[in-house]
């Protein structure tokens, strides 16, 4: 059954506006409380008075900076200008090991009839980042899906999009592995031509479950936190506040962060794909993209991945400008991904 693309306004518009409104309300209440204290400052002396003034000024400066930062953030998910008219989007049945329905979908062009044509088709799987949902990857995956008549599978991870659950539960990494295995079972999927594209935490999932998978021909990883322990360690106070506002639990055990760090799965010699006897070199199946000024996932993650994978310059691109989601560079990123996928799919 074909479904409509009903999430144009789901994210970031509604969540973003709600978050900013909550910050404004908290700021106003605290501001009023401090202002009342300052009005009656005749009864407050010395260090306490200086502390209140410092808190009052600091609160206003911090709130202004935070609200300005959030208002400028687009997360590269302003999809209203995308043309979906030549694409069909269908529900895809995916239930995780806990028995919870994950909202999953298949996209393909109108030129393909999946009911009648079960011939093997080149396939892309998209894994979105933390705090987002499946449509985060539309910009980067759908242009080539439409142009080349590939099929595209994606889903909302736990606690994100429309899927219930805890978005900080790292069992969502195992969910990604199960999703890939489910896609592999589809009769119309070309088992020799599957590419996984992951963004942010989706890139970390890609590193853990798709990169070492013998049936995944290639992987594309964008802004990946490949060393989760390091990523958490070097987060600024501002970043921690934003993540906390979005519902991230900083109580995640460090052993989980280590277990799901992609750097532990990379092999400089590459991976032996099914049916082969020698490893496929990483330069034939890995593309890394990142931003030099990424404030959310430091570029050192990608630099360490490049080193661990022994990648040549043509297999990675670190943009000089842009933020975590390649704001302003989406068009060029989608071109790079499309060119890379075409190249690996034809080999």
C-alpha cells in the first residue's frame, strides 16, 4: 500500500519550535525571579548580591547565545522543497527483537512495479542520526534512487520519528543489524549490490554492523562519531545542554560506548566479502564525509577513521565550511554520494 509523505512538518519544525519555546519560558521565569531579587537588593549584601548580578547577566547572555544557535540550526532537514512526485513510498514491516514495530519504508521510482517485477535491484539502506528520523537521509539518498531506479529502505530508530522507545538505548545498533538482514531477505533485492548510507549515529551504526558485513558492497558514513567515548569526553557544556534538552541520557555505560565505537571494527586491509577469498580494500567500498567545523561530532572522529581504514584522499572529503549536517553543502554531498554509489555498483 502506497502511503503519503506525511512528515514534512514533523521534524525539525515542530520539535524545533517546541524546544525554543520551552527554553524561552524557562529563561523568562528565571529572569523574573532574579529581577525580583535585584529589586529588593537593599536587603541583600556583599557576595550574595554580586552572585545574583552575575547569574542574571550570565543567564541572559547564555540564553541569547543558545536561542540564536538553535534558531540558526536547520539540521539540513528542510525537505519542503524536495520533489517526491516521481517516487513511491510504501510501508515495510520491521519489528525489532523486543517486539516493537519500527516505522520502516521502501522508496522506489514509479517506473518500478515491485508487485510484478521481482528481478534483483540495486539497493540502498539509509540509517539516520540520533534525535532525527528516517527522512533525514532523503536529500542524500533519494536523488540517485530516482535517477538510477534503485530501491531504498529506511526506518525510524527506537524513540525517534514515530517509533516508540528510548532514543538513548544502544540496542538500536542491533536493530540496524536486524534491519539489514531483513532487507537481504527481500526477493527483489540484489544481494551483490547493497550500499548502506549512515548519518551521525547512523554512521556509527554503519561502521559497527554494515562495514564488516560480508554482504554489504559499500558504505557511506557522514559526520560519524566513530569513537563514542572520545565524542562524549570532548563535548562542551553547551552541547551537553542541547543533547539533554533533546532527551539524551548521559548515563550510558562507558562499556556500551566502547562496544559501539566504529573504530573497533575497522580493518586497514578491508573486509572479505561473501564468495571472495581476499579482502576488498577499503578504498573500493568506503566513503567518509565530514565538516571541519562540526560542533556536534568533532572531525577528529573522521580523521581517526581515515587513519584506521588507510583511506586515500579520493575516499573522503572534509568540508571547510558547514556544520554537523552539511548545512549549505547538501547538494554537493548528494552528488559525491551518488558518484561513489554509481562507481561501486557498476564494479
